[in-house]
C-alpha cells in the first residue's frame, strides 16, 4: 500500500465509518478518495469538450486528447497551454496552429464526456467510426515482456493504491520495462494522458507496448493506433468492434492479461515466446 502524502493534487481526505465483520467500527477513520473534476478543453478560444477527469497531468491529457481526436497531427501543432482553475472546474486552453484550427472548425462537435464514456455527444456515426491509419511498424514483442510490463505497471499505480478508484495506462519498451504511467478516474482519460505524455516527451513509442488496467474498447484501440503503437495489452476483455479495428489498424490486441495468462485477439504473429 502506498503511503499517502499530506497533500496531493489528485486525491483528498475524508472521514468515514468502517464496517468490519458485519459490525460498525467504534471510531471514525480517515480515508483517501480520488478527485473528479470538470475539465473544459478550449482550442484557440473555441470550447470543444468538457470531461470529468482527475485534475493531474492535465497538459498531457489535453495534448493526448487533441492527438487522439485528430485535432492536431503532432505536438508541434501546440503553441501553448494554460490551465485556468475555476470555482467549478478547470479550463485548459490550448493555442494550436491556424491549420489545425481550420480543420477543427470543419469537424467540430459538442462532446460532453463522462468517466464511463468516451463518445458522449458524438453527433454522427462516421464521427464514432472515423478511420485511423494502420500502424506501420511491426516489431516483434516477447510475451514474457508483455506479462512483466503489466506487473510493473500495477506496481506503479500509486493513486489507485491510495484510493482504489482509478484506471491506469502505461507504456513499456519492447523489453517490458515501464517508462510512463498515467492515472485517472476515466480509462479513456488515462490513455489520453499517456498519449500526450509520450508526445510531449518525444518518446519513440512505436516499438513499445500500451498497457491499460481496463477492458479494451473500440476507443482504446483507436487511441493506441493514433499514437502509432502496435501492441495494446488490457487486463480485461475486448469488444468485437475493438477486435475488428485492431485487425484493420495492424494493432496486436492482447486481453485478459493476468498473472501469466493472456488471450491474443489480433495479429498474434507479433507476439513471440
């Protein structure tokens, strides 16, 4: 169990009453809960999306969201990021290139996000199923490295250890060593934070592994492919649409990755003993 510091930007302390063996404990205890805050994303002054997210690593979140949504093509399209705390949430203002602004205006949508949904507010079916370019690299990854990476990521989920309420997304090299982990109350948000961190740190992510502590939905495959990563490994199950997209996008999709077991759903030739 991670020892909580006296102050963190992503959790808070509350007083709780425990029930143990069916009986109410005689004393009140302190517990830690993950923060969940409305985060509004603005691009060149245009309000685009409001998500409920954990208020940490928001610069990574904003860049990763913009990349995953196709608003920008690379981190170089971002000219600046400002965080503006409000009484009821946080506004993240991104200044993006004029070319990206034009593209945003042509496909703008009003999307109100929730922690359990990555597609709320999408207005048309083509927006949901927008094509992603197939991942071009095809480096092989050893199965023991994938298994080791998931164990390594779990050991780095500090906020989850404190609160029990957050998902994680991590990136590991082909050797299975985890280099980045991001956490959030929303699984999509955690992955967007990871995508943004990879881009902002100019990491060569393509030959590595994306790891998620959740199921593998269509959007999770979509974001992984948009980041140019060829392997997505999830703790839980994929959906049929996720498998179809992974096959089309040249992503090796690994599900039910627990202990020393896993199921390979697409491009299994990339995973070697």
